[in-house]
C-alpha cells in the first residue's frame, strides 16, 4: 500500500533521477491497523416503538445510568459500545464506549441529513458505527503514535523542500520560479530616458517654488540611490542562493485548503505520514490538490501551483490562481473584453456606465467559464457592446481579492491627501508596488485601457471621474460598510489620469 516515486536529486546544478525509493512513511498506517474495531453491544429485549429513536437500532438500550452501562460493558473487549439515554436527558443521547479497559461516556447528537456528531462544529458521521470507529482510531493514535505526531507538529520549513509534493513537482516548480525571477528582474530595470522625462516634467509642473523643486529632486535622488542599493543586494543575494532552493520567495500564492474526507488510503504531502481516521482526515487545496494534515497545512509555504483540472471556472477564482494555471499575465477574460470594447465601443456613449442585459451577461459568463479562450465574443454573437463591458465589470467584481488589495489600500488612499500631483504619483507608485504580480499586471492593463476610453470623453461622455465613479467599488478593496467612496473615486481618477507615470518601468 506504500506509495513510491522516483526521487529527484540535485548534482552540480542539474537534476538527476535517483533510484526509486519509498517516499511515504507507513508507521501511522500500521498503527491504525492495530486499533480496536467497533463492536456494538446489542440489547436482548424489545423497546416500545414510540420510545425507540429512529436513528438507532439494537445498540440502543433505552434509559440507563452510567453505572448500569459500565456493568454491562465490564469485561468486554476494547471497542465495545452501546447507546443509551441518560436519566433526565432530553436533547442528547449518551455513547458508552470501552477503550483501554475503561468505559468512557460521551454526549452524542443526531440531525437528519447531517448525521451523528459529538459537537456542532465537529465531524459528522452517517452511522454511529462510523463515529465509534473514527473515535477508536484517534484514541489509539494518541496512545501509541504520540512521538510521531509530536515530531510532525514540530516540522521546520525545510520539510517543504524535502516533501513528496516537491519531489513530484520539482521541475515544474523550478521552471515557474525561473520565469518569475526573469520577469521580476525585467520589472526592476531603471526607467528609460522617455519615462524619466515624463516624470521630471510631471513633477516640475506640480511644484510651485524653487525650494519645493530642490526638495523633490533630493527625494528622487535618494529614491534612485535606495533602488540601486536594493538591486545590488538582490544581485548579491541571488549569487548566494542555494541551488537546492528551487522555488525562491519570488513566487507567492496561498493554498486554498478545505477540510476533506478522503476515500481509501492517503498520505500527507508535507510530512509524508499517513492521514489516519475515517472522515475529515485532513485538508486539500482546491486549486492544486495539495493534501496535508490540518496542522501540517499551517506550515506549508504560500507557493500553490494551480492545476487547470481543479479550477471550476475563471469567474470568482483567485487572480493569481487563474494567471498561474493559464500561464499568462492577464486573464483571458479581461484581455478579450478589453479588445472588444476598444474595437467597437470606444465611441459608445456611456460605455461602462450603461448596463447590458443581465441575461446576456450571464450567458457570456457561463460561456467563458465553459469554453474559455474559444468563446465567440464577436459582434455577430453579442451585438450590444455594453454586454461585453458588463461582463468585464462582473469578472472584476467577483474577484475574491480586488485588484487594489486590502494590503495596498491604505497607501493608495493616502495619495488623496498629497498636496501636489508629483507627490500623488509617487504615493500611488508606492501603493501599486505592494500588489502581487498578478494584481499589478492586471490593474496596469485595465487602468491604461480606461485611460484610452477617457481620451474619447468628448464623444462617449466618460471622463476620468465618471469612469472612476463606476469602477471604484469594483477595483478597490474598500472596508466593509463604507458608503462614502469620495476618496476612492478621487484616487482612482488620479490613477487613470496619470497611469503612464505611475506604472512606468
């Protein structure tokens, strides 16, 4: 039953296949096999139908106190159990269970369509037999596997590099890491002469006296020195990075772990130990399928590598997940919608303000989720360009984390209190640098598109302010219950107006 795989080993900066060896650790599986199994103690007499709970059979012994139940279970083997009603109890039943030559008593509950459980927020079981079986395994593990479990709870971050997940995905992860490293290096290149002249003229226009100009120049000089120092540190750090660190901190994507009940035998992909129990044994990432113990998942780095097979659709999915799974920088939904709007909607009066037909937007959403890039979005399929524009707004609105993230939001809003345009640009540039790469690239793409839309405001009536009013609730991670979006609209207006200076390389 032990899973085996070919381990990958580093040698002189290259990857070689080592002889097949056992990756998974079978100790916990062996211990689970030794755990006692449930043995219901059945009653010998009948109980009136009106007093017999529908959820129990002959393991139910009616009203019985703990002393009587202990007498019945005394001398019985471990795993023996019965269900009873404690005297005076009205909303629960009692499970009396024999383990380690002692009788334990637990309050148990049952709800139709929910099953049997010990607590409201605890595991649910279809039968009382399953509940007892799972409990016996956990009792036995706590007694006989404590050293192994304690070792699992003290795992270090190095365990990730040696984990089965890394063993199986090392090449794939390294390729992604190298691509991101090159992209980051390109983004950190100093601005070209044209970009520098744009910033210089923009800053100069916003300064009203020579002393302010001098201060700004000194600030820019200091920023350039800090950037050069940062780049030098990154180069030095890159030269000392161990080749075995195949996925450096450049890549950040949190796993989407959910409690999961596994069928058959499964092992943790972090610590390689068996997932014991019969239900809710651990967690599973909905984006990449990473399997782990609940506690081990807390130690897993935020380096999820999404699998297209596990992503149900692009609408409502995390942005980093989508671009990583599709191996792109801009989600195809955003790119295709922008292309259609720019081809046939730039002169449309009220573009993005006028709503398209809801049923057509919903139909296009379903088509994009189902057919992806192949979806027909031409004029013959969707003649009303407002449907395309509405679909783009819907996609951005359904993002779990908006383009301007909660982390970048405070810095973004601080730009509204700046006294000059130059200071606003510098503050917004600081804000967008706090965005994850996927958010930065997509926000840049969308904002530059909106800037082009606003350049036709004489015809389409959509000025920067009008567009910002429409998109502020969609693009910015505003605090809950915030109703006054004047600051957000002001900041977004400024971002659209000065996007080329904010996003310049």
